[in-house]
C-alpha cells in the first residue's frame, strides 16, 4: 500500500484534476497544504515500516527485488516530503536515473551481505 500511496501523492494533479479521483479521504486536494501533505506522508511512512517487516520475512529469492523497490519508493517519498505542496500539484516529482542506479547498487550489497 505504501508504494501505491506514494504514486497517488506524486500523481495528485493528474488523478484529482484530470481524472476526478481522490485516494486520500478527509483531504481537500484542491487546497493541498503542508499540514495535509505531512499527514499523508506520516501515514505512508507507517505503511513503509510495516512493509519492511514483511520484506525481512520474505524468501531469499524474492527479497532483493522487493527490497530494491522499497528503497526506490522510500526515496521518492522523501523527495515528495521535501517538495512544497504547491509544487507537488504542478510537477511530477521523479528520482533521477543516477540515484536509481545508486539505490540498486546499495540494495544489492545489503542483500548479498544479509543485511536485509
């Protein structure tokens, strides 16, 4: 659910304004402000915490891929958290390719060293 919610927050403009969809109950997306964004981010971080507990329990052959996706989406969430709410509504926030490569490399090392 954390991955989906990150995508929903990143795509809030397209989902809400173009498709008339809202995935965050009790949040006025027309006037997304910093307090609303903080509540959403806090909820997503709680989902990530629970998700990590599940990743640790995965079979070894599934762990690397899921952990790498976890790290990517967590990085994206951190970028969204540090982006002003108005900018989230007007631009699609991305993780640059060089950072994705770094996440992949670090995830692989942690996986190989049994640190996940």
